[in-house]
């Protein structure tokens, strides 16, 4: 004789997304931030998760949509974090490798030093 198993469906807590703009449209805030050159989408998501992004003066949550012309501001902490970052553009000459070191080639990182700043 086989026994009958009873399975109960356990209710899940569902995430509630912020409502889109009044017209039912909108673009994800992280995408808008990337398009405006404020940061990358991944960085935007991290700032949003930490509560450092405001749209039209209101703190937003991950997945929030906004009108393309919405005012987006980063908290002072996020702006300070961005100011500490440095991007280095380097013209890598022939004879250097940018990835793993190879026999006969120097790694391009050796081109960046205090004497070449």
C-alpha cells in the first residue's frame, strides 16, 4: 500500500515594486543613471540598495521606475565615494601585455608609477 503525502503550499513574501510614473511607463532608475553618466548600472543598483539615491526628492528602492526627465540625485556619501575613484587611460605600446604576464613581454601595469604620473 502506498502512503498519500499531503503537501501544503507555503505563502511567500512578495516583493512590492514601486509604482511606475503616472502614465504607466517609465525607465528603471539604474538605467537612467547609467545613461546620464552618473555611474554604471551595477553601481547604481548598489547605491539604490544602500538608500543613497533620490528621485524627485524621494528615496527609491531597487526596481523603481521613473520618468525619463526625472530629477535623480545621489546622497553626499555616494558622491564622495565616486570622487575618491580614479580612472587611468593608458596607451599600451607594442611589447606589453594587458592581462597575464607572458614570456618576453612586460605587463602594462609597469607603465604606471609615480614617475610617470
